[in-house]
């Protein structure tokens, strides 16, 4: 093979690989969600449920502003927080939203909704 062709093939391959490597953009706007879930289990009581609800609301606004979605589990966690603060209707609404966005969660969300409604 001629040196010019080799360079052309190598150059093209590098451009293709570089293009693939830049595809690390997330589908979701994670915001503080992961940190909140970690904190709620590692340091219970450090951040109140009300504070977490406010932070999650701000994260949702940022997600809308960047045309991204909130991650799986976001609305389920929000529902859990609403339940903790004595707002069962808001909790059910959040769980229904989670179920609509992520149908694979339907069975689990239905169980949680049934438990909330039974109380």
C-alpha cells in the first residue's frame, strides 16, 4: 500500500474514533439527585425531606432548561420524600409520573402506590 493511502486510512480512522469518543453526553440531567440519595442513606437526617424536595425541584427546572430528562428513579425518590412529609397525594402523583416515564418500573410503582393508598 502506498504511504499516502496508509496516512489517509489512519487519519480517517482516527477521526472516526475521535467522533465516537465525544459521545459521552448524558441523556439525563442528574443534578443533585445522586448526592441526595447517597446522603439520605449514609447520613439520615442531615438534610430534611423538605430541603431535598426544593433541591429536586431546582434540578427539574435545570433539566427542562437544557432539554434533558430527569434520571430514572427521580420521581420515585420525590414520591418517597412527599410521603415522608405527609403528602400522600403528591407522593402518588410522583410515582405515577415515574411509571409513565419508565414503564419498566410499573410493577414496583403500583406496589408503592397501593401501600400509600392503604394508609
